[in-house]
């Protein structure tokens, strides 16, 4: 367990490696990317997810280590994980208010991303005090966060199922609590781990105890103890003694129940983990064993323990126990005082429960109201559709009459329109030619700005070798673009050189995001075979800028030039995110690149009766994603 934790911590602290020198110009083999450390965000999130499987002591050790490590970063305030571990450290130090403030400083990269969901889950957990009634407002926040997490298919969704299971349990709704506890166990990515199994046994024991089935209680408790002994979890072993005390209590073996309760209570006291329920259980065991003085002592200590935490609502279980203990002693005056206190607490909690029920009824009413409104809108839509159909028939008849009149004039002006169309075609050809030249000459301004910014960063950081390499690739790319601006066709070798320069710059910009390889068929002569310039670059740019963004693995871009069925086949293959849903502006940009390519192919080849085409396809399957582009053009030799 500790080895895993140390490994994850080490991954978070990998420093930049020395970048090798530039590769030779014109290299057509797989490019070797620069080695840089992986994003710390992902490593920390994986580490945090593994906390479900670690002991409290191991988690505390990792939290303190990470807080110390990230605290040395001068940009720590912008790192959400620094605030996360800092907050967890405050919680371990029992500084709850400081912990909440630290959680609130976490900021994700995007709205509702995993960092924001992690922040929300911790704040909601912070607000849910054990054993206290969960108010309607807090329940609403949990459901809202769960909805967002489910929609995004977040890996943190099981956190919110667990919160709902706890909330319903604290509100006395065991049925709902059991339902969400089962969903939590199913969706937990570590549900085969001993710690998660231990939780399952504990929940099963709780269900059996609510049913009063001491045989099943004994069965699940025995499994829990066996698992706890296998993994060496002393707290889980101690908890089984508390469960065993409940079993003996159901069997009216009060002496054995008291002995087990003492073992559990003394362990919690020794490890500084005492809670109010432990006081109540030990006091109840004393009471059942006919020792009212000891029972009264621990009931009062339990009351005092809860009062020290102002955020915890008082429970009436201690006062109900005091009533029975005082009655056992014959002290009916104190028993009456305890009864008055129990009644006051019960009344206050009852009002809170009613508030929750009222909120649920109100929510149900609002849902039914929305359903009625939707049904009414559907009815109106059907009526409007009928009216629209009638109007369409009327317009259709009017259109037929209008077309009959227009057709008479059409034949008269047909020749004139054909002449005008020929003029427009000539103008359009000239425009396409100009667009072709512009497309060859232009580079993405955003790419140039980022390239200059990266160069400035390398120079400022003193990486002279990398700066020279970067500047050489950048200048060669600009020079080749300007030279190709004056040509209709260039050699494949020139195109590959430009692609290598462009891809090396992009690899420096998006470090360790993707690899690439350029493959040339042996049958092709790089110095004699010609292609239109800037034919491949738009699709390479789309693969890098859109396909390799926000993927959880390293991208691979393969570019190949080969002969296929007597044509030159250019293939661009990537394993990125594919042609799935994208932001509104992205499809427009990609569509424009494809339209311009089609117009260039038509102008250079198909208009002359030559065969040329291109195809863009999505490779999305159960196991493969990405985009495959195939461009087929005639073989043109120098």
C-alpha cells in the first residue's frame, strides 16, 4: 500500500528531461518527441481516487507530503491540488473552518470539470456532519452535483452516490440509503479492493441489524473480521467488536456485550478517534448489564462530547438512555429531567424532518407542473402543425401558377444568362487561383504568435540548444512557405521538409502530446514526383489542434505517400478524439479547409478530365478513435 502511494507521489515530481538535438532535415521516420513531465493535475487526481483504498494513516501521510511538496511551488496559489491537500491537512488538524476556506480556493481549468467536481464533493462532505439531519438545501446541492457528474461521465460520480447514501441514512430514510449505497459500490472503480469490500460487509451488517436478524449479523461480522485480519486493519477489527456487542445484546448476553463494547471504546480512545456513538454504545452496554452508575457516566460524557462541536446537532439517544438508567436507580426526578431534554431534542429534529418532506413534496409538485405544461405545449404544437400543412398546400398552388408565368419569360432570357454565367465562371476561376496562392502564403497567426512566445520562453530560460533548434525549424518553415507561394506544384521532398519543420514546432508547443511518422513508398521518387503545395498541412493542423486535445493518451499521427491504383495516395491517419461533437466554431474551420481543398482539386485536375478526390472518415469504434483522410491525385512528374 505504501509503495503504491510513494510511486504516485514520485510521478507528480518528475522534472523536465534534457531535450535531444534537432533531427536532420527530410527525415521520414517516426519523430522522437521531447520528454517533459506529465500534467500534474492528472497524476494528483489518480492519487486522490486511490484514497478510497488506503488506511486513514496512509492518507494522512500522503496529504502531509503533498502539502509540503506543492507548498514549495511559487505558483502554488494557481494549483487547485495545493488547496485540496492543504484543506485535507487542516481537517486532520481539526481546523474545519480553515479547511472549508481552502477547498473554496480550488479552481478548475473548465466549468464543471473533474477539479470543480472534486471541490464540490469535498465541500458537501465538509457540510455533512455525521449523525446530523441533512437539510433540503444541502440535499438539493448534492443532487445538482450528481446530475452534472453523470452528464459528464466523470470518474468522480461515485463520490456523490456515497454522499446521497450518507444523507438519506442521517435523515432516517434507510430504504433510499441502501439503494444509493449499492449504486456507490457498483460504480466504485476499486470495488474489488479489500477496503471497499469491508465497507460492503459493514453495510450488510447494518441492514441485518435493522431487521433484527442476529444470525446474518454474525455472518457478515465474521466476514468483515476475517477480511480485516487479512489486510491488518486494526480499526476495522475493533469495529467488529462493536458489531459483536450488538449481536450479544440481541441474544441478551449483556456481560459479553459489555466486554466487546469496552474493547471497541478503548481502541478509539487510544487512537484519539472517539465519537458520540461510541459513548452511547458503551453506556447502553453498562445499562443492560445492570450497572446504572457507569451507564450514567458515559451517557453524560457523550452529551458533553457532542456539545464541544457546535456544528453537530444534539441527539436524544443519550437522554433516552439516561431515563432508563435513572429509573433503574430509582432516581425519578433526574429521569424526568432527562425525559424533558429528550422531548425537546426530538421535537426539534421532527421539525427538521418535516421541512425535508415539505421540500420533497414541493419538488414533486414542480415536476408535475412542468409535465402538465409540456403536455399542453405538445397539444398546441399538433394544432400548429395542422395549420402549417394547410398553408403549405395554399402556397404550393400559388407557386405552380407563379412558375407557369415565369417559365414564359425564362426561355427569352436564357441565352443572356448563360453568357453571364460564363463570365462568372471565369471570375470564379481567378478567385480560386488567388485563394490558392493565399492559402499557400498564410500561416495561422495564432500559431506564429505561440511559436514566438515559446522561443522567447526558451531563450529566457537559458536553453540555448533548444532555442537554436526551435529558431532553425521556424525560419525554415517560413522560408519554404514564401518560396512555395510562387509555385503551382512542388516536389514531395519539399512538402515533407515543410511538414517536418511544422510538426517539430508543434511538438515543442504541445510537449509529449503526440508522435508522428512520415512514410514514403519506395516506388516514388521524392525529387521527381510533384504535388500541389500546402495540400497536407490543413489536415495535420486539424489532427493536432482538435484531435489530440483533451485525450487521456499519447496521440500518433501517420502521414504516408504511396501509389494506389495508378494514383498518388496521400493518407493522414490519427488516433485522436475523432469527429465527435465539437464547439460551434471548430466545425466551421474544418469545413472551410475541406471546401478549399475540393475547389483546388477541381481546378487543377478534375476540370481537365483527370481523376482526383479526397475522403475524410471517422474511425470511431468500440476500441479505436481518430480521423482518417485519404487524398487521391494523378501522379505528376517533373
